[in-house]
């Protein structure tokens, strides 16, 4: 089921154009200077698979900023867009890619990410942990 995530996924909007952008970043307590930078970016994702091992490549505005290897159902560490190390746990729940991500420095409560694919569109819904009601943002990306 995870195979449908293989490929390169390109967003059509910057983060700042997404509905709920400001509320989401406020809920996480992100520094206003970082929020201003995030408004202008587009993050592309690329996934490849070799048996149980996966590789993820994150690009910001066309430039690769992070490459990481992971396996589902195992904890891993990766660098966030803010440059901080994050502890992450990824799993498949049916057709949904689930990811829990927490900054190792405890600067916020982290996020829960749900990725789904329908046709050539991947929707990435990111929810700020510890918010009531939940505060989320959804990033649609098109398969290239």
C-alpha cells in the first residue's frame, strides 16, 4: 500500500497561500521570523523504496535540503525545516501514511502527519499536537 507514495511530489502553492497557515504556526509557537520565511517556500517530496528501506528527499523551492533513510514502524531522526533535529515515527495505517514528529529540544509539542494519495495528488495533513480544537494545515502536492 505504501508503494503509491513512490515518486516526486510538487506543491502548487507556497505555504503562505495555504488555508490556516497563520493559525497553524501560531499553535506551534514558531518564531515570527521563521514564519515569514515559511510563507514563501514550497516543499517538494520525493520517495524511493528498496525492500523495507525508504529514502526521502526534501526540496525547498527546488533545492535539496534534506535526504534521509527510514523504515516504517521504526523510530528515526531527521532534520526539520527549522534546522532542529526531530524524533519521528512512521507507520502505514491502511492506505494512510502516519508520522509523529517531535523536536528533540522540546520547543513545541510536535505534529501528527497524515499523507494520503488519490490519483496523482498527495494530501499532507499536519496537525499541531496539544491543540483543542485541533489546528491543522493541508498541503496538496501533485505527482511529477
